[in-house]
C-alpha cells in the first residue's frame, strides 16, 4: 500500500508527519528518519483491525467493494 505523507519541520525542532488519507494519523520525530519510522508504525496501528469492529447488530449486512 502506498500513502502520501506530509513531512513538515516543526518550529520547536524535529518533524511532524501527517497522512492526509488517514484522518488523525499523525506522528513526529527528532530527525527526518525517525519521523518517517514513527509514521510507518502509526499507519500500521491505524490500519490494524480492532476486535470491537466486528461487533455489529445481527441484522447488518457486510459487503466488500472494489474501488
């Protein structure tokens, strides 16, 4: 999976990284390399299925769409 990220130098030093396609997925690091390492971990955690996500009412319908 390829995602675009925005890497921005922070006023306090270091870098902030945002993933526009994943609302709220943000990380930071003291160096560019650390910030990119941290955002990779943040993306993995963001996309990791949560067990509670599978708890739905009995009458819901689950569909898979290709986009």
